[in-house]
């Protein structure tokens, strides 16, 4: 038998959509980065998704079923959970798609996220070694009001039940890995923290102190409770009292802040509620933008701000850091692990608009500090999140998963 270390593998990924340019999403970006590097190292990668751009022609990208996840969420939210119901079974649909490819070109290992607990059912239905990569368990990625809903509570139970059945669990941050294991009382055979990869583009424009606008801040993310843009807006309103020339460029969708009564407060209404005409003038809301437009914007701002209440290991931060952009972020979850305060960025207390304003002010007052933080942040990402480094770590995880699977298949413990 060929030793696993020397064998090219066939790895299957599930992605919410494909390709990244059409479906901007952290998991989609992650799968894209992993796929590129795995193929470069001689491995085969198949991608399974419920949403695939119809103009895409790629024999290794497989559309599982039209709007698989949207349909699942719709059904899931309307009834008491019964995933084995005859009329709908998302795991069976996905497993059948993987098995069709497996029959032609054997798949060695599947890597899949934890959402809705599908991963354990897919692993059992396919009979293929499976790794669960936790991109954001629901209990860690919802606002307090959202966590109170029956939908979120059922989803949390689903994910916990599935994770109990998974022998191999990986997360990009130590916080997510340890927190999930403790929350659910898990005992996986393999549990590792492996960072997300970020491609090293040779021609990416780099931030430069001499050409950026020292009065412009950039935020890239959703307007919702988790991403904490409301905290940033309050912080900027404070800063504008003494810095009337300050500007904030906001890029991302407006999902709104979910309230306990179920109502949603959207961006424009929230800004109005702050009663700050200066903030209304300073804010430039761009909505959704393409990746290249965001890349260009990053070099124009003195700092990129990430104000999340919780975050796993956001690509928004990695992408900004690799461009050498000075970062001010919240000291929370995996995000706090990425930034060393005063060395690769500045960190503020999550949810604390006053502290966030103080940290942003420190950077605005010291442009040389901003340049130093940006340089150090770029060096950190180039070293820690290089795709070849991350893929080598994940290949070890895949080999461990395959060995465990074989041991179980032959009656081993």
C-alpha cells in the first residue's frame, strides 16, 4: 500500500457558493485558497455547492442541488426539526453527489463546515473520512437577540449533536476550538487549530503612509450586531467632536441590528438615532463592492477598523494586513489572537465605543506608529497564513482522519 505521506489525495470540499467572485463569503474564500494550493501541490480537489455560477465551466465543481442551503434553511425554519423526513434531506442530497464523484474518482477525505449539523450525516452516508472545519458555530456567531429565536436554538442543538459524532475537528482560532469543545463537552480524537490560508499576490497594492488619506477610516463588513459596526459608528461620532475632518468609508451589506422584539434597525435609521449631523456628513456608505474595489480602497485610508463583538478569523482582517494596512480591531475571540497590541495592530474592548475611539485616536495621532503596525501585520500574515504552510498542516489532519477511518473500518478503536 502506498504510504499516505507520499500519495496525492482527492479532497472534497463543500462550499456555500462558487466561485468567490460571485459569492463573496469567508468559507467560499477559504475553500478557494485551499483548492489553489492543494492543486499546486499535486492533489485533486472537488468542490460541491448548492449555488454555482451558471457561466462557470469546471469539471471539478459540482452543483449539488438548486439553492440547496436556501431551501434547507426555509424548511428548517418552518417546522420542528426532522432532517430524516422523506420530503427533504439535505445531507442525503449532498452525500449522493459526493458518492457519484467517488464512484468515478475515489475521494480520500471530505472537509466540511459545521452548519446545521449536516457534516456528520454526510460522513456516515458517504463512508468517507471527514474533517469538520469550524468556521463559526452558531452559538458563537449570533447576536444575543438572534440566539433567543427557536431557529437558532434548534440549529445550535443540531450542530452540537453532529460535532459529538465527528472524530476530527479543526478551527482557525484557538478560541473557537476550545470554546466549542467546552460548550458541547466534545471528545474528538483529533482537535487542532489550523489558521486560514491567504494567497500571496505578487501585485497587490500596498498601503503607504505618504499616499493614504490620514483623515479617512475604512470599515469592511456587514451592518449587523456581530460585526459591531454600530459600535464603530458611535466611536466615530465621539472622534468627530475634536476631529471634524474625519471620514468613514463603510463597505458591506446592511443586514440590520436584530432587536429582542424581532424588529430590525437598518444603517440609515441607526445613524439618524445618534443625532450626529457630523457623522451623517462623514459617513460614506458604499454597500457591496467587488474584491478589487476593496483592495484599492484599503490603500486610501489611514486605518482599517474591525469592530466585531465576536469573530473567528476573518479574511477581512487578513486581507487588510497583507496589504500592510494599519489595523484597529476588537480584542475578541479569534480576532484578538491575530493581532498583538502595539506590534501588529491596536486592540479595543469589544462593544466599547469609547475605548475603540481611544485606540483609533492613538493611531491617528501617530502616523509613524500606523506605518510600523501595518508593516509588522503584513509580515505576520506572510509567515503564519502562507497557503503552503497551512496546506501542509491540513494534509497532516487529512492523513490522521484517513488513518482513524481505516482503523474504525477494520474494527480498531
